[in-house]
């Protein structure tokens, strides 16, 4: 780098001292009242956000053990600083002083931001993703974002992929065989809310062989009804404590666990995936009673199934409308939203 007093067309320069400049703006000279100024270039159109999530202060019973940045002021400053370089991002204040609405270009766009903040030492409470609806100015109808999805998968798994797309209200555009490797290409138009949680389901259905590409297509009339994203409930911790192998032996018969022995849990925390619809509380902190009584089955031991290793993307895709994700520098924990649980209890009464 070197300091220069002038630059010619094609040169890449860096300067400072001018406020309120966005990506796509053209700077022109005001010498001689702009008589010698060049014509400004047309501004770049930035695609509008289609998915939003809430980010806020971690309020779980295990909060504050690992992170360096915990307060709402630190989180707010970091989010608004991100707007300087992340032009497709949008951050809004909410009714709560310790929670912010963050909108971006798809779920991946937002999870990259969350992962970056996690590695910087932030602790966050993340809400489930939801799509951004718009109203058509001409017709007044409610519209939602749709995505064009292209999946490359071995031919033997095409049936499972097509079933998943149909469950998510997708519209088939094209299907065929590509190359000599026997890979099938499936192209669909899918509502963005149908894409939430679809990637992990596709990888499971294709045993990890699916290659998925998606891009925003357009806003179209909203589809009536809900799109089922998850057909199984959650296993919830019965009480606060530390997970034991004895507690895991009894709980693993109810579904697949996400926690390992020795992990700290709290009441309402999601510790596994239930094998049936609906949530179920399990006591993973249960300890074996120490008595002098002998048992006929004393020598029989039950094997412990290895817990599921949930990544950030997998956790965000798993979240239901009444669940939250706790993000710390080393751990991801999911739990039922206490505010939603309170509303449900009032409704039952």
C-alpha cells in the first residue's frame, strides 16, 4: 500500500472520512459545481430478507458459565456493527429490551452470523426461524417467498426425496439423469417455510449422498394451512441435575438422546427426540438406589446408545415454534420457551 494523490480508471483505492456510504453508491467530484463529474453508476439492488429469527440475552439456568459477552448492550452493538458490511442483513428492535429481530437471506445466512458470534465469545438465546410475508400492492393478497431447489442424488434415493418435497408443498419442475454416474437431478419450487428443516431430512433419506442447491425464486401467493416440519416430539428433562448412565438407560427406550453422561441439564431442556408425536418428560438424572437387597438381574447390564451430535444447523432446523436454542462458545442446548409454556397452561385452564 502507498499513499497517492490521484487515481485513474481501473485503479483500486482505499480512503476514509466520508459518512453514510452504502455498497453500490457512486462518489463523484463536486469541483466546478460538478461540471466535470462522471455519470453515477446505477445502484446495486440488494435482495430483500426472506427469513427472520430472534437473537437475545441467554436466560437459561446455565447461562454465563462460558461466554465473555453476555449483556444486551454487547449483543446490540455487535449486531448493528454487522450491518456495515452485511448489506442483506436487517436488525430491528423488539418490544423486549434484551431481544432483537434479525432478518436475512435464508436460514444459512443467519446461522453463519450466529456461528461467528459464538466463536467470538457471545452467549445467545435464539428463536425458531420464520419466513417474512408480504402483501401484494396490486391485489392485496398475502404472499410468501419461494425457492428454486436442485438436488443431485443417486437414483435409488429419488423416491424418498420426491416424497419429502411433496410433503413440503413443492412443485416439480424437472427430473432426469445426469452424466454416466447414475446421479438423478430433481428440480422443485418450494415455499421457503417448507425448506426450514428440509436439508437434514434429505440427508437422512439419502444417507448423506444428496447435493442440495437452492436460490430465491420469487414471492407467490401464500399456501393455505401449515406445512408439517417435524413429525416427532421432544424428550424433556424432568428436573435440574447431571445426566447419569442409569437415567440414560431408562430414557433411551423412549427415543434418541442428545445428551451424554455427566452433562448438566435443567427442567424443560430438550434432551432427545421422542419416538412418537408429542413431548415427554424423562428423568435422565435418576440415580440407582443403594440398598443391601440382591436382585436376580443384578449382573445384567444395558448398553448405552451413543447420543446424537447436534450441530448449529441441525439445532436451528429442529426448533419448533415453542422452543428456543441456547448458544454458548462450546455448547448448543435446546429448551421449551417458558413464555409459550405459560400461555399454554393458561389456555388449558
